C-alpha cells in the first residue's frame, strides 16, 4: 500500500531529488510547509530560490506551533487553495509533517472544515504529490500513516495511508544545526518508538525486524550522532525512519499514552517524556514477569511476552529483560535528561488523563491505580509543602 520512495542523499548535489520530483509530476506550484528550523538551513533555502528562478511558484506556510492545532491545518488548506498549489513539500520535525499530512487529506474534502468536521471524514487518495524532508531524527512521521493535531484541547489522531508522502529525502545536513536538547530528545523518541513497537500486542515478525534494526542503529550510532558527525546523523535518520515503519504497523503503547501530559505540564520535549516513561515501564514488566504478578493481555500469552522482552533486553546489550531494563536506565542517564518534580496533585491529575485507547496496545494491563504508582516512579515526588 505504501509506495513511498526513500532517497538518501550521499553525494555533493544536495536536494537534486527535489528537481526530479518536480519534473516527474509536472509541478508548477508548491506549498512549502516548514517550521522555524528551516530558517537555519541556508543550503535548502538556496535550493528553494533556484526552484523559483526556474519558474515554479513556492508558497511558504508556517503558521503552526509544536503540537499543532486542527485549525492550523484548516488554515493551511486555505493557503493551498488560494495559491492554487499542486503539490506539498514538508520540511521540519513531526509538527510540520503532521500539518502537511492533514493539508493533503483535507484539501479535497467538501466544506470549510469548521468545528472539526474534517476529523470525522473518510479519507481518500488525493493525487497531490507530497515530498517530506525531516529535520530531526526522531518522530519517523515521514514513515507513518498517522498525523496528530489538537482540537478543543484534545489530541486527535488522523489516520490514513493517503497521508503518507510519495517521496522522502533523508538529508544528514538538515540535522547539523539541531540544538543539543532537541538532538537528545528526538533520538529518545525514535528509541521509544522501536521499543514500544517491539512489545506491542500488535507486533509482527516484520514490525519487530524494523524495530530491531532501529534499536541497533540508534545504539550503534548514538555517540557519533550526539557528536554531530555526518555519519552519525545519516545513520540516526535511517534508524528513526525504521522505527517509524515499525510503529506504522503496531502503533505506540503505554509509554506514549503516559508521556503527553508530562510534556504539557513540565515542558519536557515529547521524546524526553517518552523515555522517562519507557525506562520505568520496561523495568516494571520485567520484574512482574519474574515475580508472577504480570497480568499479560497479549493474546499470544505470557511466555510470548517474556521471550519478546528478553529479546529486547539483548538488543539493548543485556542478557535478558531485567538487564536490558537497567541498560535503558543507563541510556537515560547518559543523555543527562532531567526528571521533573511533581506534586501529589499533579500525579493524580495526569493519571486520570491517560488515553485508554493507547493502553489497548500495551501487553500488560494497567489499572488507574497502577498508572498512578508508575507516575510516582517516573517523576520525582515534590516534598510536602506543609512539612
């Protein structure tokens, strides 16, 4: 179903694939969906100017924020139509790609999309050429059929194979100016995608192979990537893409379900929050399988889950799940990402807000009380103000 063509830039001619994409589709007008990171990419901006000089109209759209609103995608559709764009080029992190995906899907729908109407539509093939160039090695959004937007304060997942780009360019140079914290957090997101996909109740042989390759690629290239080497950036882009392909099959699990409110309340980047959660979830499941307290909900059974978690532990460099969980804690420590401090009231609040749909993909049953306990281990408990 996914006919996406992946282009990995390895020669001197940066972004030459954009010219081939334009020629292949006979494109005369492009909507460039981009976030602020693009302003630092002088090579890419020079390419856009050369495209315009060749007679192709380029309209930039960047009127969206991280965790983009549904209304921003609707506004993007208005810009797309007003400028009679015939194609979409998305450059940026997950937010830019998600907005572009929604614009592609929504632009052929009837009405004006007011009051969230386009969120409930049946999506179809649009025929709109769509090229994606990620500027982070983390979300894997260029490889998934999902887009996330927020409507009336609530996260909405837009799902369709028709929002997948037809072409993806993985350009290591786009990562060169990535700030250190975002570099760490986006890599953490890719790692969590692969880990959660591996233990998901929806995992398959194919998804686990994608996840396996992603984990080995992330761990094997972490030092080079953190040092901002060209090889490290290239391999991390590939690994994040494979992790995206894994969750495209399985979806994410409890780690992602539990991380969203951490991001909102404590200003932790998404990948930072996801790794905060997964390091505790992995240890919790490994220990529960050992002491017999695990309530497995994977239909393939507890033994199947144990084998998968042990495999995951080995991929992380340990001898089994327990050792692997300790190594995951070590990775978190190596990244020097802070652990937010939470009050009892905040933990109570976020434990009530977890999306139960995502929990259905998690292999172990998590009651609300158990989630609250886990948050107490994921976060630092603030001292009682009254003591």
